C-alpha cells in the first residue's frame, strides 16, 4: 500500500488499483460510473477488465455502468460514492510519477496501451450513437488518474483535465506512434479515461492549471513521463523500438509484409526463403541513417496532408531524400512526379535492394 501526499491510500486488489480518500475531495471523472464533477466521492479505481492473460474483457452485467457498479462492490466500495475506469492494460504495468514544487504536489498514475485502437482526433468514427450503443473495453486504452495535493475550484479542475490531455498527446507524438485508422500520428486511443481530483481540505488554493502556471507545468511533466513509462511497460512502445522504418512508416502502408508481397510478385522462386529475407530486411530496418531519412520522407507527406507544403515541393524533396537512401544502399530507381506514387515508390526501394542482394 502506498500513501499519496494528500494522505490518500493506494490499494492493489483484484486486478485493480484503488485510491481511498481520507478526506473531502473534488473529483472530475470521465468514468461511466459517477462521471463528471463531484464532491461526495470516497474512492476511485482503475481496473484491468481482462478475463485472463491475453484474453478479452467480459462484462459482469448487460451494460458497462452496471458492470462498474458490481465491480465496485466486489472491491469493497460503495458504488454510489465511487468512480472508476476500465482497461485491458495490466495493473502491474502502471506507472506512478510525482512532481512537486514547495507544498504543491501532483501524482499521476497511468496505465496505457494503444497497440490496437490508437487514433487521431478526427479519424473516421467506429459507430454513431443514437439513444444507445454497445459499451466495451478495448485493448488500446490510456487511463490516467491524477492526484493534486491542493484545493482547486471546479473551473480550475476542468482546466487541469485539458492540460492532462495535452500532456498525454505530447507523449504519444514524441514517440511518433501512428493512428490505426488513418495516416496521421495518434493523439490517444478511442477509449481513454481520466480522473483528476484535488484536496478540498488543503489550505493552498490554485486558480490556474494552464501551461503558464506552475501547477500546469507539474501536471504536464508528471503525466507525460507516466504515459511514456506505461506505454513502454505495456506495449514496449519505446524510443529505441520506434527507431524502425516500419514503425515510422506503417501509418502510410509501409510494412514488411507489403514489401515481401511485392518482392514475391517478381521473385516467386524465393517463396520458401521468407525467413532469410526477413532477417536481411530486419538488419536494414533499424539502420539509424535509413530511419532518419525515412522519417524526413514521411514528415513531408504529413506536411502535404496538413496543407503546409505543396505537392510540387513535397514530390521534389521526397525524390531528393529517396536518392540519398538509394545512394546508401548502392542501388538505383527512377524518380516519380506523381504524388500518389511516392509511398509505392518508397516500397520499391527495398524490393530492388533485396533483388540486388539475392541475385
């Protein structure tokens, strides 16, 4: 059992992390159970809803809210005075990060995984809600609980939620993790949850949680660090693992399997050499110079998508970068003027590279 600076106690039980309050707290929660703003809650929790390792999440009731009510009771909590979040991330992979300045302290408790449903704000929707929808817990969820050992008015607590969300997105963008639903960089998952609370019994009152305030700075630092640590523990999403031409390029369809398939179309006699072929490509995949050039290539495609550069400029500069990659690999490939062919032309680099190596 851990104790927060506010004196609130952290318990771990039944695949859950529970925080029981020792005094009056102001809570802002996105949870389906007692979500929104409240000053009468006595506990909050984060629960791993998987039925077993590597297995799916099974609800204990027809609706997600009823499921969370039952779960609260199983945890020894009163569902009337409890809010909680559900996930398929392991509680053992939770990251806890504390930042403090003087008497002000912020503690972020984060679980996270965006390997299956990481997305970017504005991506195509998965459903349209009309009166009712099916509730489910996905494997890709970043759940964030933040304890602030100070007193915040409701408006400031709401502003803290904005800063927390921005920090989460900053962490994901610094890892260059892509959306699973578009070619954009992910900003979170489709099922992320946040519970942030402040100590109503504190003598210290804070009226600003934006980025210019010290509270905002502490929130940003704690959440960003905790999100990165949680993603590393749960999904092995680390800077080192992201150093890969495929991890950088998969949101644009640049994948090992796609390159292999195209290679096989022209070299069908090597069908039974896939494992050796993959081993060769894996050595090139992590080459830092090739990864760097690939990142520049992809970022130009991003800037075209965002309307920051013209097709003419992006096409010209992608061809320059492609030329540098070809020079490093010792192969040749013609340039393309059609913007639609830039990704396909990039994939051809590795097809030709392997053809040259396996002549």
